[in-house]
C-alpha cells in the first residue's frame, strides 16, 4: 500500500481498510503520506503513525479519536484470539493496534497478517 511503511503495517492496513467503504477509501489516500513514528515494545506489532497533514485530507471519520476499522482474527481452528483496530484522530490515521484476547495464542502483527490474508 505504501513504500514508506514497513511491509507488515502496509499489509495490515490494506487488509483492514475496505476498498468499498468511503471512509476507508479516504484513509487509504492518506497512506502514501504516512510513516511509523513508534511501535509497541511488547512485540505485538501495534504501530503509531506520523502523517503529513499538509499533503493529506481528513477522512469523514468524525472528531476526536475514532475506531475507523476493525477486523477480528480467526485462526484455522476457528478460534478468535484477537483483533486489529485502526484508529483515527480528527479524520487522520493515527495508529494500528493489535489486540490479543487469548492467553493461549500469541497475537502479533505477523500472525494477524496471516489470519487476515486467509480471509481473501
């Protein structure tokens, strides 16, 4: 989705942001102007973004912090160990969060990418 983003983050955004949803389409247009400013240190893969807002228009996602996209993760065994959330701040991509709900299955951005890719 963007050459400036790490592949794992770009792939996750591409998988979670629908090409049919108007808000997601507007957020996809921001991706070329996006970079990762920080990542969670626990290893989950959560990424916090820096965005050149002079180059990108806000999406109609509402004021404040909003969950603009979410995807529940389902393993091959049918378990749901977590989800991936995309947050916006005032219509701009702000961060991608990898959430784990399971003590038995470690959820990272790598495993999330696998389970997200298995949907297609």
